[in-house]
C-alpha cells in the first residue's frame, strides 16, 4: 500500500470484520461552468521566472479535461508553449490582448487585470 494511503487511514488500526473495506473519500471535481459564468483573470507574471514573462489565466471552475482543452486551444492559437494545473493556465510570453480576444470570442467575460 502506498505511503499516502497509509497516512490517510491512520484512524483505523484493526478490524475484525473479514469483509471490511476501507473507503478513501476522493475529492469531487466541480462541474464546468458555462463560459458566460466563468470569472477568468488574465495577468502578466514575471516573478521567479528568470526575467521571462508568462501570461497567467486564473479562476477557471471545472474539470481538468476542460481546463486542458482550453489551455491547448489558447496555446495553439498563440503559437507558444505553456501548461495547465491547479485551475490555472500558463502561456509563455505576453499574450494578454490576444488571449482576451480569444476568450471573448468563446463567450467568456472581459476580465483583464
């Protein structure tokens, strides 16, 4: 058993029930909100990146698959790399205006910071 699972079941020491199964509660993913209800913020960040700038899109509420598909589309339209994790999308370079226009075309609210 992995170390993480052992730490999560620390409250149970021993069970005499031969059919006992320990259940770990997995965090549920939130359902993806429609674009008109998303409150995305587009910022330019340079901290801890050796002077390189990245466009950061935060505030996404939804599943990881939807976040990944939105990130992939934005990165391909801008022609650069990036990543998506923790409900944030990182796009390499300063593409705030272009990403804002792309998000408005997709129906997202105007939220440039």
